[in-house]
C-alpha cells in the first residue's frame, strides 16, 4: 500500500492543447515525482504451490487496519476503483491488478 505524504497541484503540470498551439507539455518529471510517501508491505497471493490463503488473510488484516485507522482519524472512503493489466501473451508472463481506495477528509 502506498500513501503519498507530499501534495501536488495538477494545474502546475497541465497544459492546454489547441489547433493554434499544440506544443508539448514541458513539465519536468522530477518536479512531479513524489519521494515522500509511506509504503506498507503486502504479501504475494501465489507461491510455487499455488494460492497462499494465509497471505490473503494477512493482507486483508493489514488493509482493514489501515482503513479503520483512517476512518478513526476523520477520513471518509469516497470511492473505490480497480484496474487490470493482464498477461499480454505467451512471452509476457506478467500482469497486475490494482485497487485504489480514494478517501476524503471530513470537515471538522
């Protein structure tokens, strides 16, 4: 799990394209990159023997702990999105599934 500690304003890195001006966005990637973040290690679901249900249970416990802590700190779960980049064929052997939990801070 990744939680950014630094804030970014997307407007600083956004350009508007038009028929009259279609120049490239010249934003410096190093200015966009966030190096101040928290990372919580999660376990792989699979090993050589197949699915490790203990790892799934451990990940669920960690994620539930994080969500419960955030709710107790005044955050509200706004919505959940997920995406998949699946195996691209015989020589790929890779895929990724990502779930994003989007929180908003409740007004005090």
